[in-house]
């Protein structure tokens, strides 16, 4: 077997199951649901925070992918649980980047955005695990908190605010 035959055989082996309709549909569905639900949450944040549409879409997609691949690879539930723990810890660092302290006013900005990033990761994980209806319901609750409850609450003057200062 020549070098090129070996390369061709390896490429064919790597992509052998890629176009099988059942797993392909499963992957496309789960990643699409995660992406769309991340977009729904990000759309709300886009109007109020630096971490908006694209950030939330990428968080949901990445979280979904990081769960989808291990489950497809046949990892044990215990191993997948560790992956979930790692994803959520890592997202905590990303959310921390959304939090700003305005030293002149003594206010903290971005807590809601950080929480929405964390919740978006959870939605992505849920979709990646194949629980799309649960992910859709959770997104509805996130949007309820972000949009509906915003109208019921007054701006707080205790040093915390959901909005970022004008830039």
C-alpha cells in the first residue's frame, strides 16, 4: 500500500459514520437547538450588555459540543459528569469577565450578564445531552427572568446594577 493509499484509507475511516443519517441528524439537531437557544438569550442581552448575541450563541454551541462528543464516544456517566463540571467551572471564568466594578461610583455592573452566560452554558449542555425540550423550557424561564422581571424591578442603588455603564 502506497503512502497516498494509506492517507486516503485513513481519511475514509475517520469520516466513515459522518454521513449516516441518524447520528448526523442527532448532531445537527442538538447543536442547532443549542445555537438557537443561545441566540434567544443573547438577543435579550445584546441590547443591554457587551456580552450579547454572539457570545451567548458561542457559549451554548461550545457547551453542547463539549457534552455531545464525550457522550457519542461512549464515555461513562461519571466521566461525562466530570466534563460538565469542567465546562461550568470554565464558564464561571468567562462570566467573571463580564463583571465590572466602577470604582468612582462603587457599583458592580454585569452580574446579570454573567449569570445569563452561566445559564446559557447549562442550556447548551442540556441540548447536547439530547434533552431539547428541557433546554427550550429552561430558555423560556431565563427569558422570563431577563425580560419580564426587568419590568417589575426598580434600578437598585445598593452598589449593584444589571446594566453596564455607557461606553
